[in-house]
């Protein structure tokens, strides 16, 4: 497996692999919003000084308010990816049912931890016979959504016998009503939240763990005294407080997704799922389509587990949309 298959975003590798591609490259491989929050200025103090407890508190409170989580249930971290990799050090389930297809790191980290992993499109059906259930909601890459009431029921069922429901909500900002963040701190529930995707600021490296106190304490010990940079805390506090921008951006993303759907349909590409940040598509020979787009300087996401599927992110503007349209019709 090459690096571009793991996560997307490996534009440096794509440039080397396709040196004659038409530039500049259009990177539609990551699922990160092309409409980034505009105000990312940070103070000199945030860059020169160690982060203070007050900065951590302000960012945590703003994030908790934005996603509806109890303040005390939320632990800030430098992105959710690190949390996913550290969680097997906090809990030790022997058997884990993981939604599949989905974000591949979940299955990788639990297998590496020695758990018996069941990859399944119906993980909730295994609630009676596994120690933990892991899923993304909304799911990446197909955009499927689990109803909150169903997740609440399974959470209670798992907690009653010491099990865990683990939910990756990296894309929940698109549809806040599906989030379990308001249940933060309840027994048997662990939630990952990501900042960079919806707000278009993946480089800020900010995320959160929502979990019961003992899990947060263990994770705090692993992350250390200054887990998040002062710059990230300052930006995060400002961004999460701007609820109007978030509301307007959901409308903007939905409109951009609709335009992409029209482009894909006219290009003969079958849309079989996705979210307002990316489309999940099917093609008879997805690798051939991926390569054809790449030679036109358009980088989309392919998968090692399927020769028939691609994930395509949102172009940032009309010019980029036109490039995608032309690349599909060459």
C-alpha cells in the first residue's frame, strides 16, 4: 500500500508520481472543507509563551458550547488521530466490532493492540457479544448515518456490562443532531471530535476526547502538560464561538455539494454516498479514473479495499469546479 492510499493529502507523492500532470494540482483527496474559517491571526503571546490553563479552559468551553457537550466531559488534544491511536492504552476490550468500510485507522489500531476485530457493515448488531463497538457517524467514506436513538440504546446496553461504544464524530459538525456529545461523560461512551475538517483548518491540529472521568484522566497523563499549542487554543476559542459562521457554512457546503453532484452526473460518475464535504462514487474501473484525473492534475482519494470506489472532495471555487468537469470528460 502506498502512502496516498492511507489517508489522501499526499500531494508531494502525487507530484513525484505524475511529474507531467497539468498544474497547479487540485487536491480533492482529504475531505477537509475548502472554505476555511478566515480569521486565523494569533497573538505574539500565543506563539512566544507556553499555553496557560486559562487558554485551555476558554477553548474547551467554546468547543463544548458549540457541540453541546458538558464542559467537564471534554479533553482537548492535538487532533483526533492521536487519540484514536492512544485509546487502546486506556481500555482493553478483547473483541471489537468496527464499522466497515470506514476510516481504516480504527481497525488497524485495535488489531495492533491484540483485539479480536470484527469488521462489519452492521456493528450495532454485535452489541451482545463484543466488548466494544467502533463507528464513524457520519461515516467516512460513504456518509451513512446512525440514528442517535439507536446509538443511545446501544451505549446503555454496552455500559451495563462494562463495554464501550466508541464514536468518531469527525464529520458531525455537518449535522449536529446526530452527535452524542450531549451525553458526554456517560458510562460506556467515548467520542472523538475533530476541528480541522469542517472548519477547513486541518493544520491547526485540534480535537477532543469526550469520555468518562477515569478515561480522561488516563489520557491526560499520556498527553502531558501542554498537549495543544497556544496558537491552536486561541484560534479554536475564536472559531467555536462563531456560531453564525458555522450555520452559514453548512448552507454553503450543501450548495457546493449539489454543484459537484451535477458535475459528477454529467461526467458519467455514479454517486453512491458521501457527505456535504465529499462524495463517494462508483466506477467500473476506479483506478483508471483515478489515474486519468491525476494526469489532469486532479487528486482524488482511492482505496485499497475496493477497485470500484473513489472519494472526491469539494472544489474551492468555480474555476476548480470547471477543472474537475473537464478532467472527467477527457
